[in-house]
C-alpha cells in the first residue's frame, strides 16, 4: 500500500494549488473537473470552482466508495470489502496533471487519487494501484513506457431513434473522411496540442465513421491519464461540432469494433530492452520474459482489458482484434504484435496488446499488465515461437476467452492478479464483472450493443 502524504505535503500542495488556481483564473478558467475511472470503465467526475482548488488539494473532495461497484448502467452491486451506502473517501487532484481544457473553454481537468477520511490510501483506488505496480517495476530497475490507441465512431449528434447516421461516407482509411470532416479533425488536433498532448498520428479507421488517434508514450500512470484526457477531449470537440462519439467495444454488431490497444516497452538505465538483445526479434531476456508473462496471463487479463459483454462481440477472428493467444512480429492478428521499429530509432521497438478495448479502466490495464509482465521476468519465461499469418489457419494456437464469464473464471483463478490488486480491489472488480454478466444474461448482440454504445 502506498504511503499517505503527510500534513506538510498537503500544505505544500495547497500552496501550489493556490498559485495554479490564480494562473487558471487569469486564463478565464472558472471550473475544474476531477475524474476517476470505476471498475466498469466509466469515467466519473466531480467539479468545483477554480477558487476551491487549494482547499481540494489540502483536504480533498468527498465521494462515496460505492462507485467502485457501479455497473455500466449505473446500477450497483456489492463486494466483500466495498459496497453499500456507508463511508466516504477524499479525492485529491494530481496537480502535476492539471490541464486547461481547450476542448471545453473555461474548464480545467485533473485526475485524482483516492484516500479515506484519515488520509490512508483507499485500497480500491485504481490509479494508486497503477502507481504501485510502476514502483514495483522500478524496484527491479525497470521502467515501463506505455501508450494507448484511442478509437471511436462518430455519428450525427441526435442519437435517438432507429439507426445510426454517420457524418461521412468515406471509405476505410480514406482521405475522403479527412476531407469531409477536416474542420472537426483539425479542431481536435488543435485542442490536443493546446493541452500539451503530443499526437503521433490520427487517421480514419475501418468501420463507418471510425477514427483513431495515437499519442506519445508515458509512464504507466501518465499513459492512463492521457487515455482519459484524450477521450474526453474527443467527446468535447465532437459535441461542439454537433456530433456524438462512441468508444464502446461494439457500436454495431457484426462490424469491426473500437479497440483500446496498449503499446509498451521495457527500459533499464535509458536503454530500450525491446531491441539490441539476443532474444527473439532482438529482445533482451528481460523484455522477452515480460512479454511472455503478459502472454501467459492474457486469458485473465481480458477481464481487465476487455471487461464488457460487448467486448466479446468485438473479439472475432480476422478483424485485427487479436483473439488468439500468440505473438508475432508485425502480426496484427496476434494478441501481442511485436513492433521492431526502425533500425536507427532506439525508442521505436515496442509491443502492442491488441485484444483490449476502451471499456477497460486504463489504470487497471497498465497496473495489471505490469504485474503479469514482472511475473514472467521473475519466472524467467521465454516466448513460444512467433506466429505468422492469420492464426485462424495455424495449428495448436489457443483462442482467448470468447465470453466474459470465461475470462472472469481465469481472472478469479489468477494468484498473480489477486496478489497485485489486493483483496479489496480484486473482489470489487470480480463483483462488477459477475453483476454485468447477470445484467446481460440472455441478451442478444443488438441489445448488448445498444445498451453500452454511449456509456464509455
């Protein structure tokens, strides 16, 4: 468990927040949104006037711990350690991430860490979990650099009634979409740049009305923060253009869905261990062990990174969704695609976990992947032979879980994830998964897609 900040630390935070609030007010920022992501993958928030930031930095903002057992439809379940109407937590904004929102003029944003009333770290705080796993890697001399791809489908803003109306009819990956929506895409890029988000690329994707944006890698907590910031910026700019956005794993059943792929690389002393080594594709033994640990744990990790019943409508073969438990260099059908990178680019080599989507809490995803990878390093695991071509045609390549109940069974049997998450967070995640399985029991693909389409 992370150590609680001391009263002196909180006083220093209050003084800094007072200065930050003054600068924001001078820029015309009058309101600040504080966000956390629950175990159902929903970004929840509280907002406060800018003038209250210093008080929030010192004493926090109250919220109920019951949000840790909320479901995608805003109903709630309970778990052995978390649930019910009792208790209170304090939300403390991370001032290092405080950002003036170009997509929402007059607003700023900060993610929060959650503590109890006595200042003890909340055992269910997903962001503190991600930080704890990053520290566990650092204790071994390892640094993880991570980044999420954000995919979404944009439709006409009126989402009522039957059928979705797309604002562009351009082909997959086609320039037509950028021409027809050039002002929208341009405003989105401008907003991200103004928020100091380094965009690597943005492009039309495969499904109707679908786009993807990739940003520079960061530390594990920072990568999860960026996933939240990018998504809410996309949403805000879309609203201003009269458009609606769906980040759901499945927008329309039978079509390619939205992924939330995670890129990662393993570093030590400023050296990328995913290249210039003696292992497969130039990996070092440490990077190979890390990826082998992730690969081994993928059936359980799906309950974290593909956590919705809608996720399994997306996870279909031959759609670049990574539904087979294998890896391969530049293989977009493998669950883990290894990217060797350009020979003269030391930061280019990385791995992409393709079976995840944006229903996953990004803090849980980064933390759980680190836990699984470090387990592989500690065990000295080696990767199996790589798979080339579509694994659907390969022999003896296992399929990843095809349903949330199957993934949940693997999750509940994972001692690695149970130990890393701790009983309170592990139990809350499992409870939410079981409740959402029950919520959608017997539902068909159309119902599941419609019920989750606008939730994430």
